[in-house]
C-alpha cells in the first residue's frame, strides 16, 4: 500500500491519457450538452451564455465555435479559444480524416467562409456523426440549441485536429 500511495502522490508513474481516451473524453463532454436550448431563440440562456463567455462574448452572438472552445477548455486544453468559426482551422491543425474529437467546418458561399462548426463523433462510410451547437433539426447555422447531426462527408469543407501530437495535453 505504501508504494501505491507514493506513486499517486509523486505522479511520476502515472500514464498520460492515450489519444483514444482524450478523444472519448471530449465526446462524452459534448454528449452531456445534447438537448441544451436557447432561452428565447436569440442565442441566449444559461448554458449558451456560458459557452459564449468562455471566449469573451456576450449573449446574442453565434455560439457554435464558442461551444467547441468551451468543450476543449472543460477538458483542460488551452486552445482553441475563439468564437469565430474560421479561427478553428489554422493550417497547422488541418486534418484529412474525420476522427472522433476532430472539428468539422461547413463553408457557406454567401459568407465566403466557414460559418458553422461541430465536433465529430465518428465516421461511417460517407457519413459523419457530430455534435453541433447553434443548430437545429434541419442543420441550420442559426439554430436554437445543441444537437446530434449526421452530415455527408462532401458537405464538410475542412477538418481540424486539436487533439493531435502537435496539440497541448491537458
């Protein structure tokens, strides 16, 4: 028992979480948020305002990117920290595969930029399951809450990996 206690206290023999554990943890965190809804339909409400506050924004702002940043913050990561969707896709973070825990970006031609993001749960064939905030059943980027979505891989413009070896560990 004394050796076990010494190991716990020193932390020197504690294994770092594996990549699979890190990916599973952030998905678990996002899953807990499923069902969150805006209070009045104007990007507000206790949870929505908490997501926005995590990136220094006030109620009323779009919050899909703030939600992603909040998830990573809650899991102990220093980044990403932005409420601006395009910020979640720097070249150093771009990925080619839709791994669990990666961030997906949807391009909107009328905005000429990525204007909606979500957290990838898994890919099955050509379909990607995700958890997304500020969306709705139809998949709008101006929705009313946090939903689980199914998107065709061709609708995803970019994917970012904030959990890869280049990333910061919690």
